[in-house]
């Protein structure tokens, strides 16, 4: 199908789950009680995506807080994270590397399998990339950042292999930090080769906070089949850089802005889709929001996705109608 | 004797659940659950705690921890006519963000940004205190210019506005004023412009003035930056370890702030390593001219780590000075 629709990964957590997470952190409810609620919420998110009509689903990350901390807290070698402010009144628990990183059991597998069991549509397996894991952690153990990144790459590779063996059609390894230090892009590329080595699944990497000018076309060397990029938030001003040299991978294009409360109109989103049709080959384009939806309310997230899916559908119909007209013309001409 | 100072910001919240919590107070204020006065009380309690922690650690020259600042630029931009505050942008190579000021029209002084904060610091501290200003070039470079279309003109205009702030700080009793210019490290070709801008801000002030350069290298700024019209230069020896050799090779009569405790990583410093660094430096430069400090503000660290690092820093300096009983 042309222009399949998907999302980047996270969905907003329902109020009962937010509350349960607080209670769990205060040791007022058990791990099992929390897990039941995470599964309940996952079920709702899968159902919502089917209802909206998305083509490739995500499990919604109901069990995760921060995308780096979630994995760090489940890996050997990381110590207890400390609270650090990122901006305004927002804080995150920044992991601390205290020793060699080892994985004792699968981390992402269980929730992936659960979510995939609920739907015949493909669900993406979601991982955080080794470069971002390193960049968003303190390092008290490794001599160099490279040593840490390559150790993390091995661990994320094991996670990816588990998802692959469990039948994931798509495995997404997010690297939002990749544009932070353009001088380290070769390291991020080296690490991704380790992560995706030998996978059967289609691989995706989401990159955001982007000044793509500093990392394009180098980023085309990242060992994934698809790059998932944000465009709507910057009003597509960065689109032109992808013309030369030509983009060689599949691309998932962010056509709705996840940082604004405002729901885009269908016409606006259709315009956005038309803009990218001029730059990327049609058969390589996927349609999705700019970034994870967890900072929106569930209502806003749903409304944005409905508009997006509807806009993609209309563009598809317009294009096949145009295609039919063109064929008719050609038939007339030959006669 | 070596002295100690800090660069500026400090963690706003602690792991201690019984301490006043600015984070939750700000959340409650946003949800209209507490009044402006109640929020103000938490601000003041927090700043007093931060002052006390630096004093108890034994730092000689302290700040208020910039507890009321969201970032380095918006506290100033909000008080400059002609700036609008824009979206979030990554702050250098940190996983931390600032709101980008946008110059929409001619910029002019609207109100003082830090004078009341400085007064509060002075009244509540028994130590020497330092005021901190964003540098005019760094403020210009981190902003979006939709009016001047000329970074030099924007920088010099901002320098004039910051001059007013510096003069007022001096009037209310500031004896130490630090100007942060991290952006200069990444654009050494702008050194003449920044020299001119710093002159506008600091010329003729009686207060002792420092220029602090963190996150970057000083290779192409030496010896030029030693000709700047300030009393001292602060250098980050962690982000760029080679900065130390550059300093030691150059002769200057300026005072120095040496950022040699990592403000961006929790890994604890070793006392013996700091001591050998102090040895090395004081063989070339008189210890009377040197302040030891973290490499940048401490807010990139969790509170417990920030505090531990301050203690290690002061203890090492005391050991070096043979004043351990202080």
C-alpha cells in the first residue's frame, strides 16, 4: 500500500496508570499490580490505533517513563539514577554508568509479545539506541565514550535479536541524541551496525531535535532501512536538504506537530504530505507524527492521528484517481 | 593561598523529601493550588539552603545558585524590550534546553534582571558573593535575530543594556561580577567583537570582573583574551583538558578561575589528582591569583553529587593550602 501510516512510539498514559506509577514508586502497590494496569492500558492503546486505522502499530510504551532510564534501570552496570533538570520545571532521572553493562534478561520482549498478541497488524519493537543511551547518562566507569557506546551496542543488539526471533516485522532503534555532536556521528554509525547486524526485521531509527544540515548525508550510512524524521514542528524548512544528494532509505515523515495542543486541519496535513512527495520517492514514504505522543493528552493524540490517517487516505485516493485518468489518456492516445 | 568559587547554577531540588521542594511548588502554582506568596516563600527557602550549602562546604566566593533562572539567557531577555521568548533549543551539547530569545525589534533596557536576586544573596550570606551576567555575545548568539540582521550590532546593543545591569549591581554592593561567554570558545574569530563588547559592559567598574569560558577550547583565544578589560578569566579544564597546557604556556597577569572539577559528570574527583594539578599550576602561576572551581554550573548534576564535589574541591584546596582546620 502507498503511504502507510504509523506512529513514533509513545502514547499518553491514562490517568489511572499515572496514579499507579506514583503509588508504585512509593511502594504502595506491587510490581504485579502495576503490570496488570500497564497491560490494560496497552490493550486500550492497541484498540485505539486499530480503530483510528493506522497501518503499523506501536505498543505505546505504557511501562516506560524515560526512554533511556527505563532500559538503564534494568541493566547491570548502571547505578541508581539522579534527578536532573532538562528545562523549565522538567526533570528526568539520569542514569549513572558504574561498571561494564550486561543484560541479565530480555527487557523489551515481553511487552512487545503481549501487544502483538492483541492484533493481526504489525507492532513495532521499540528500543533506545546505544549512542543516545550513552549521551543521556553519566559515565563513571568507561575510559572513553566510544568504549561505553560499543558496550551498549552489544546489549541493544541482544534486545533486537530477541524481538527479531519473536517475529517483529519492524524494529525501531531510536537515536534522538545523534545530532548533538556531529563529530561523533561515525561512532553512532559504528554502533548501529552492531545493533542491527543479522536482523530479518525491517529496521527503523527515529531522530529528532534535529539540525539535519550537520549530519546529512552522513546519516544515510546508519545501518537501518528507514529513518523517521520530524518535519511539522519546523514547518518543513529542513526538507530541501534531502534533495541532494538523493535520500536512499525509506523515510517516515512527521506531518503533525506533537509539541502543540492545536489539532491540525486535514487540508494542512494533506499539504504537508504533498510537500514530501516532491522530495522522496512515493514507494519509500511512511506517514507519522513528528515524535512520540506522550506529552499530549490522549484526546489530542487521538484527534491528531485521526486527521493524519484521513489525510493520508485522501491523498492515496486522489493519486489513484489521477493514475486511472492518466492510464485512460494513454489508452486513448494509443488508439 | 588558593581560593575556591563556583561558576553559577546549582541543583534546585534535593533528594531529601523533607526539604522545601521547588519543583512541586512550581507544579502546584501552575495548577493554582498555591499562591504567588507561597511560591515565593519556597524560592527564598531554596536559595537560603543553596547559600548555606556552599558556605558549609567552605567555598570562598559563592553565588545564589541561579535558582530563579530557567537557563542562562531568558532571565535577561525577559527584561529587554524587543525580545520575544521562543521555543526550546538544546543548550550546547547537553541534554538540557533553553528558550530561544527572538529579537523582534530594536532592543532596549526594560528592567534590571538580577539586582533584586543579588541583594537577597548579599543579605543572606556570610561569605563573599558573586553576581553573574550572561555575556553580550553569548546572548546574541543564542538568540534569533529577526531585526538587526547583523550579529555585531546585536552584540554591541546587548552590551550597552548589560552595562546598565553591571553598574546597578555595583551600586548595590557587588564586589565580584562574572560575565559568561561560552559561545566565544566556539567562534574565536569573533574575539575582537567580544573584546569590544566586554569593554562596554565592564570598563571602569570598581568591582572585580571575570570572564568565564566554559564547554570549549581556548586555543585560538590565547593570548588575545588576556588583553580583555576584565580582572580575571575562567577556563574549563574538563571539557578540554588541553586548555591547561595552553594556560601554563602563556604569560599573563590576569587572575584565573580554573574549572577542574567536572560539572557534567557524577564521577567523583580524586583528591590526589587535584593536589597534583594544583602543584603543577602553582609552579607557573602565583597561587594568590587562582580560584579553583567546577568546570561549569553544577545544575547538570544530581544534588548529592554536586554537593559531594564541592566538598572534595574545598578539602583538596585546604589540604594544599595547609589550612585543613578551617
